[in-house]
């Protein structure tokens, strides 16, 4: 079973890492590969081929060679500055990504839901101060007292998920009941907690206030661009997005969900589900913030900071506002992904430059958010875009080949590493908290709830059944694996804007590894059980060392070397040495 982290949460956490000065300084060495851009041509704005300024296209080709596969659209003043695509949309057939390739936008859907709310406010059918329970009398629980404004800003107090998974059938009435039954982290308006359920509740409110289905209202009023063209549609169900779809690739190497799920869709309605080209996403974003979709007053309200998140970040309806500390220029952004489709999408609006940057990726090696974080400051500042630095491919210093390092290694403290090699890469998996900490050095976060250590405690409390969601989680685990016994920590990984606490769950005679990502109040944001052990891929960097295959520089700052049949893991605060046992 797997649940997904909202990508905008990951974006905010990644910004926290940068703000704390713990993120890497820049892209790290990696192997080189051939870029596979779709095209590079001077074409009309309506053509499908790439149309990108040379300084941008050259840099993006380098990122494609490093693993980026996806599509990019950049508009300035509503005019195309870059429309490009790289990599393959479908590895099985070799079909390339093009600017017309469609991607799931995930949680970016929340920006569209927020726009629908403001459209209804303009129509006089809704007020931001209306309470959810007044609009939906059948809604139970304290959330009934939350206002529309509070739901937009994630200050309604909802904690946990109202659905078991994105592709689990959930009807409208069942969604209302599930949302009403969720535990409240705080009284509405007295805190902040990102909530998918809150945006599904907004979709229910849009449906009630508009007198139409949520999907019909979005298609007729919100997705329609100036000139009448419709920006995308839904990944699953109707109205379906048209155009060639990118096939996603998940972290574990499997293929993402292709669409075609029969519904009902209330697990994701309002909080996810939309899909489109990056050109349409950029065009829609420009229309939104320039007053061509909503009134200028409403557009201003959407972009106005509404809840301070610290670190130069503020929540706005459907977006996060960043000050100039991250990219040198204030901007608004939202992101989506992390689910079972295998896509990652991000879009940023830079009001001072009348500029939109939309990116999507269908492979995890370099996500859209990784790419935006890497090139964002230079892109907005007008300087040369950074590119990943190729690794220096060299044999290990002892003269052997990659096979020399393959094996099992054990730390004196009990943890172990399993090392494999293929296609010029070395993959290391870690078993045990000590091995995980060595391979993924703890990183401090300006994150409520005590950082990684507090996260561990909240995961253990969840699996001890101390909350309603925890008791439901234990029931689900029991149904899948048998009667539960001990739950022990197996290590914590901070990376890519996500905290994952790994646990070993004893169920009958089985020991099952899994991981959980929870919010500051202990609500599950993402989970995978069973899961493979945390692992890193390395490439030769010369002088007998191996560095992470990490072109975006978002992963741990570690290196490997083999010395006298011992594996040495080096990091800023010291080394860990493991003896070979197999």
C-alpha cells in the first residue's frame, strides 16, 4: 500500500533546507549520457516543435543528458520564451516527449480549485467567510465551522487523509462523511496544516454553490483560456485530457498509473486529478494573474500572502508566496506529484517580470522541482544557467573494476550495506538505523515538530495506535500482513523535501520494512509498506572515490571508497567503516 506526499509540501520543505544552509552548494558529479531533446527549431508560436532561447536550450539539454525527462514552458509578457521537451514519454516504445505531451499536474489542481472558489465569489454565489457546515449541512465534525477562506489557506484544522489512496473508489457522500470524521489538529483558524481533504471539501462546496458537478464547473468556467481553448482535462474520467500522455516512472523503477481509473474520484477531486501540457499550464497561469481569467481584484487576492509559513514563505489560496531570498525575486509557486502516476510538475509566477515558468518530469532522476531549484536564480537573474558537472570516470585506485566493490559490509554497530554494480553505477542499500544515518547524514530542518527526531516519535506514536488514524493504519496493516507485534525504527532519511522514517514491523512470523512521512501533528502524508531499503546510486569520481549520481545536488553529501576490503562512507562530520562479510 502506498500514499503520496503533496508535492507543494515537498517544495516548502526543500526551501526550508536551503534556508537553513544545509542543502548542497550546487550540482554534484554524475555519469554522462546522451541528451534526447525533441527538437530545436525556430518555429511559429503555435507549432509543436521546441522554441527556446539558445542559452536556455543549451542548459536544458545538459540537464536532459543528466536525467531530466519532461517538458518546459516559459512565458514572458504572455509570449513564448521557451517551449521545449526532452527525453522519452514512453520508454517501452521510445516515443519522445514533445511540447504537446500531457502530464498529470497533481496538487497544482489546488490552484484551479482556488480559482473556482473566487469565480463563485465574483458571481455572488459564495463568500470567503461562509462556513463549510452552512453550505453542506450534512457535514459533521469541527471542520463544519471552518470558513472557505480557512480551507483555502490550510488553516481549517483537518488532520490526516479522507481516502485510502488516489485510485481508490470514493463517492461524494462517502467523502463528506470521511472528511467530517477526520481528527482536528486545532480549532479552525488557530494553526496551519496542509490538507488534501480541505481542498476536496472546497470541491464539494464549489459543486453545491455552482449547482453543477465540480468537474463540469471547472471545465466550463476555469479551464477555458482566453480565446476559448480549454486547458487540459482530467487524467482519470471525464472530461478527459486530450493529447499524447507521458508514461511515468516511479522511484522503484515500475511504470506509473496510465489513467483510465473508473472512479468515483472524490479521493482526489479538488486536491489533484488534472492533467495538461506545460504550455497550457503556463498560459493558464498567466491568464489567472493578469486578470484575464478572474477579475484583477480576485487575481490580487489569490496572490496575496494569507498565512505566514516563516522563512520568507506565505500560504496563499492554492499557491505559496516566496520572498526574494530563494531566487532573488519574489514569486508564487505550486507543485504536484509524488503519487502513483510518476509525474512531477511545478509552476512559478514571477510578477515583477510578468513571467511564468512551468515544468513537468516523468522520471525521478531529475524532477521538475529539482530543475527549477537548480536553475531558478540564474533564470530570473538573467545569468548563465547552471548545468550538472559530469563525473570523472576512472577505475578505482587499486586498479580493480566496479565488481571489486560489490558485496555485503557490516558496521561494528550492527548495521549493514549491500553493494551492487551495473551499467557503470554502484548502488548501496542500507539496513539498520546506523547504516541509514551513515549513508544519509541527518540534516537539520526549519520544520515544525522537532525535525527528523520529532518525526520518528510521531511515526511510532501513529503505529502504536494513539490516534484514530493510527488505529485505522494498524487495522490496515493487520489485514495485509497478519497480527502486529513490535515496531522498531530502521532509520530516517531527509531528502527531496521529504522526511521518511523507516520502520520494521513484526507481523506474525514476518518482518516487513516500510516508511512513513507524517505532518507535524502526526497525520500521514505519505507511506509505503512494504518498501525496499533506502539506497543511493554512485558513480566513479576518480582517485578511487564514488560520488552520488545526483545531478541536481539535492541528495546527501557523502562519498564511497574501498580500502583493504572495507567500505568507507565519508561525509562532512566523519567516516563510517564497514568490514566485508560477503
